[in-house]
């Protein structure tokens, strides 16, 4: 039987057993699609990443899947954990790229910033500039997340679809008490996301948040098999762009988003909006490793 090394990391954190869990499987060539799906389902985390270094392309490649057989694109925790693993294990996959390290996710190039904080790798992933892509009626959203329409009031900010690599729905709510009380109807969320053409629902607030935190958030994406995600880089980037366009945050300044608190996996996502894109950054720690048998 063929053996593959695997690792489990907690992502967007510098503490074990916090952050968002990610399984990373090391491969030396592309697998059959059913093997990707079966391994991802076996782990059962929101995403599993498969990594290898392509000698022909001279680039570190990452493919990521949910247990529901959905391949994930974009620069989120699936990529951050994979890159942090390569740095922790000191794989020589970035040194030849000089000051412009990059990877490929689902064959899409992603630029990186690599540093060290608290003796751990600290990695930034660059997303495209945010694009506003339409709204969704508030009463429809309120019904799907178990809240009243008046709960979706925060500085008169709109419920808005925002895209960088991936389109998600930004849902402002009044305060952290409302955020905690949200109870999702998965069937309705799936129907709404399909009807309006986006993936996940990013509920957030700026009222009642912890010191040093700009936003607290929750993320739901049952359409691809994620009931609640403790950290979602592909949604944090769009939210940063949304807040910058509203004038709440400024370009070229660092901000911290907190996610996952209500599922006991607090995650810290750092964001910076720049003219030509949005950086989402964080750390990861290894908590498990072993072998997979094919």
C-alpha cells in the first residue's frame, strides 16, 4: 500500500487547539479525484489541502477539498496552513523565488509575504481588490440566520456580496450578543447562495468586540459542506475591502479580525488593504502528524 505523510495544523493562531483545523497531505503527483474526495471526507475538517513541489513549474502547489467534494480556490486557511507547514518543516520551495515568493492554488498564482513572529512563520497571502457584487434583501437573510431584521442594523451598512477571489455575503449585525444568537437554517442558506451567486455568509459586528480587535465574525457555508468555519481568509479579505470602501478602515493600516470564538476555536486574521489588493495574514502550528495508506 502506498503511504502518504499528513499533518494537522491549527491555522490563524499561534496556540495549539485554537484556530481553524486543517489537514495537509503530502503527495508527489496528482491523485485520482476520488482519492482527494475520500481522504478529505475521512479527515472531516472543513478543508484538506494536498501539497507538492512541481519541478517543471518550479512552484509549490496546493489543492484543497471539503468533505462535500468541493475544491476550494482562493487564499484562505487552506493555503496559509500549507505554506506555514512548508516553512516549519524547512522545505526548500521558496528560496529560489527571492523577494517575491508565490504558490499556486488550483493553478491560480498567489503572492506571499513571509516573516517570523513568536518563533513561528507569519505568512501574508495577497487577494485581489474587493469588488461589490450586489445585495440580498435583509428580511430573507434574517429568516435564514434566526434573527430579526432589526438585528441586521450596524451604521446603516448594507448586506452586500463582495468578491476578491471568492464571493461571500457580508452581513453586518448590531453587536456581539446578536452575533452569538445567530442560528442558521442550512437549507435556506444553500438556496439563497445559489439564487444570488455567492458562497458563504460572513456575519460580523464592530460593537462589543474585544480590545485590539476591529471586527468579530462568524462564517457559514453549508453549500460546500462547511456548517461553521472558525477562520475564513477568503471572507476576511472581502470584509476588509467592504469596510475600507465604507470608510471604516484605512488603506495601508493593519487590522485584526476575530473569528471562531463561538465554536471555542478563536482565530486571529490580520488584514491590510492596499491599492492593488488585500493582504490576509496569520500563523499556524502543527498539532498532529502521521501516515495515510492508499
